[in-house]
C-alpha cells in the first residue's frame, strides 16, 4: 500500500522517489530497504491478483470488437553500466547512428489502444537478457505477448508489427488463429506474385502509388503519402495476402506492409496504413517508459 501511495503521490516509479513521498521520520535508506524487502516477499498469488486487477481496468477502456494491439521489440540502453546483472549487448534503436551496439537489455512489449483516445496500455512487458540463466528465446517472448492479447480479447483483434517481426512463424501463427495483422516487411523479403518469386523492393520500385493520403503526426508534421496495393503469396504457407506499399515517408525506400485484412476499396487501404502508423503510439509509450527506468 505504501508503494502504491508513493507511486501516485510522486508520479515516479523510482523507489527513492516513492520513499521520499512517504515523508517518514527515519533515514531515507531505511525506508528504501523496507519497501524493497517487502516487494521481494510478494508471492506469485499476490502478483497475479495485482496484475489481474490491472487487466480488468484495461478491459474497461478498450474496444472489444475492434481491438488494436501494437507489438514491439525494443531495448534499454545502459551504455555506461558495467556491473548490472546479466548485462547484455543490444542495438540502440534510439541512436542516430545505424546499428550502434551498446550495453543494455532487450524488451518485448505489447500494448492495446484505448477505445476513445487511442492511447497505448501495456498488456505484456518482458525485459530480458540473452545472458540470463532463465533466458528462453526471443520467439518465446513474442508468442507470450500474442497469447497475452488472446487472453484478454480472444481472436478478435488486429496485431500491428514492426519489421523486426517479419518472420514466417508470426504469419503462420496469426493466420492459423484467425487474427488480423499488419506487418511491416523487411526490404529483403521475397514474395510470390502470380506464381513467380519477386523481391518486394523490385515490385515497389515498379509502382508509384495511385491513392493519396495525408498523414499528420503529433508534432503537426504532415506527410503527403501515395499508396499502392497488390495481391501477394507467402512462400512459407502459400497463403494469399495483400501487399500495401507506402511512398513518401522516406526518400530511400517505400514502406511495405503485408496484411490479411480484406481490401476492396480506397478506404480499406487507407485504414491499413493508418493502423500501422498508429504504431508511433508505442514509440511514445517507450519514450516515456525509458525515462523512468
């Protein structure tokens, strides 16, 4: 109860700030030690009760019929740390330098958008290290994040994935369990077009986009996008999906999205693009989360 009160009053999840907000007439270090000791004594049943109470609050704020779940793999940069437990090597996604490797931890996250404000609420969060003794695999944590969504909503949700999830296992699992998805493809991905293998880069460069769409981001930056789409088949399961190609976000390469959402009209295509662009919400979520870790 002290921790919950301290979280609310301090607006911080740092144990030192929580302890300060309690205004106890003892040394700060003693308060911190007591709170930490009690947290470690929480048994699995207590943790489940707290988590399930949280999920009940999440359910009150989401659209059960048209839920959108954003999946992301990120990192926590601990570049200057040397002695943290199971310190790993990760790619710093927030760095302006490409493929910069630093000390840190991996994060697998799933958030669901609220019904009215479209704000992300976390339903799965796993901070892990490949060097940890209990490390399983990245695919295991990804599957756990999808199953966390199933436990709350069932099969009726749309999963939105970044290109780090361009994996045959994801496509097979989502299709098998009748989940809708929008996945950003890696530029090296090869698909079947009319029975012939072609790279999506080749297909994208052959098109210019016939559908126009203006995308407005939070900083009031507006992009004039052009969009094309075509049917494509995944070689791994021979299922036909729709490839959506978005021009205008980058001068180097158009964005390629693969989806199993039915597309019959211009509005359907724009809906898919908007679904993926809603993924920027999780970037904001991570930015806020990382400043408090």
